[in-house]
C-alpha cells in the first residue's frame, strides 16, 4: 500500500482553493514524490513531482515572491 504523509494544507486567500502538499512513497518502490493537490469546489488537480522539479519550482516561487513584495 502506498504511504501518504500530509506536509501542509491551506486555503488561498483569493479564490479560496484548498492546497495540500503530501509526500507519497509508492508500495512498488522508487523515489518519494511530492504530491500537490489543488481543490476548487469539487474539481481536483494533482501533480506528483520529483525532488529536482520541486526544488526548481520552489526556487522560482520564492524569487517571484521576493520581487513582488519589493514592488509593493
């Protein structure tokens, strides 16, 4: 059975989407993945990404956030 560990869960202030970050370890083996679940009412969008992709995505989000905050 796959092992899923919840890492964080929060709502987006504008749009009210629910975002949950989970670590998933597949029973069949392989590397752990980061699962990003976005819920908009009854619709779900789910991404399973590797650690390299998560690092790049996270870095870009942090860079954008810093730049956006500097502009305000």
